[in-house]
C-alpha cells in the first residue's frame, strides 16, 4: 500500500471524491428506502467524512452515538410535554440545556443537542411525531454508515500508515539534530539557536496524537502493531527531552569554550547513537552490542579521568555544563538500548 501524506493535494483530491461519493450513496440508499427527507442522510455523510480512516471512524462514532442519545431525549420530550407552543419551547429549552451541560463530561452531547432540536422542531405538525423523529435518526444513521464504508473501502488513508512514515522521518531528523548538537559541543561549545528543536518537538507531539487515533479507532478494524508504534513514539519523546537538555547545556556557556578530553569517546557514542536512530528509521534493529560498548567505554573513560583528578582542573560551572550534557547523551543511548532490548524480546516472544 502506498503511503500518502494527509496534507498532500492527492489526499485532499481523493477526500473530495470520496465525500461526494458518500453523499450520493447515502441519498440513494435513503431514496430506495422511501425515506421522506433523504437529504439528512447525505448531510450526515458529508459531516462525518474525514481525510484519514481514524478521524472518519471517530466522527462516525461521535455522530451515531450523539444522534442516538439526542433522539432518545427528543422522543422522551415529545411523550412527556404536551404538543403546545409553550410546552414545546419548554421541552426544547430543557433538553438542549441538559445536553449542553453534559458536554462537560462527553463531547457527543453536542451532537445530541442538535438531534434533539431536529426531533422536537422538525416533527411539529406531523401526525406521528415519534415515528417522524425515528425516521430522521434512520436517515442520519444511513449517512454515517455510507461515510464509514466509503472511508474504509475506497482509497483508505490509514493514520497508522501515515504514522509509520512520520516516525521514520522523525528518527532521521533526531539523528541529524543529535549529531549537530554533539559536534557543536565538541567544537569548543559553539552556540546553536535555542529554537532549533521547536519544529521537531511539534512533529513528535503530532505523532503522539496520531498514535492515539490509531490505538482508539483504527485498531478496531485493522491489524496494527500498536505495541511497536507505541515504543517508537515513547522513545522519540524521550529523545526530544534529552536533546532539549543537551541544547540547554551547550548554550549555557560562560566565558570561552574548552576542549573536551573525552572527545573520542563522545564521538563514538554519537556515531553509535545516531546509527541506532537510523536503524529504527529503516525498520531494523539497532546494534545492541555497539550501543552497550560505547556506553561502557565512555563510563570507563570518565571514571579514569576522575580517579586521576583530571576533572579537578576545570571550573565548577564548566564541570556542571559538561556533566549535564554528558548525562543527557548517556541517557539517550540508554533509552535506545532499552528500545533495542525490548524490541528483541517481543520478536523472540512472537517467534515461539
């Protein structure tokens, strides 16, 4: 399956065609069932159709459940309140006010308020108001079903596929940013823009939202390795935190920069860390041995320097800066190592 960017012109062109098709399908179905107001079906189909499948499922469920709740409230109001202008207004006020208040607990009550209004007001003057309200619910349900089938069966743009693509590019971007920050730190702490992570941070946050949609909606009808996707999203979020700490430590310089005694060890740590990120980006398992070796080598070197008293030659401010930077880089490596081991355990468990 080809992966299409939800923001691309192709995705929106397909969305337009699918929305038109869903509206025609809903209206045709309503006409075949001889429903009086088939345009409600078409209107509902247009409302719930979204660019990707996850959002369409969310909107279908939102409109369907909201419609059911609103219809129940509207029909109850018709049965309880006499069919007079004043009582109708009172019923409308109480039911809509109740639904609007209940949005505090569940957003679907917003749709319930709309449906209640339709059932109460559109049925005025009709001989069978309850039946009239029920038929309007049927029309809305036809629109919801038509939109769901169109979204799932025709050019389905899955949020899961879009998430996989974005995670690949984000791990690549994370590796590039990490290398840039590390090299700047090793090059006499050359200051970088404090805003350089903003775009990356926002993209990772969007991936978290996309993952929630996959987990809550698409996983109901598609098989998706949500455990692996969740691991990747969590690992990226940790990486963002570490990059932010490294950038802050890098820019927190007072006076001239200084040469790093552990330059070789940190460069090796950087190479293996970025290699791990790129491996995750290409859907392969990072080299656990290389990550472990780099981590251990840097720890041994630091211990040797401390035992020799080499660290005592530095000002306290510069020591704090170095350790803040080093520990963030170290934890970045540890998190990637944890991902690698956890992923390996899952793979072994599935193979048994």
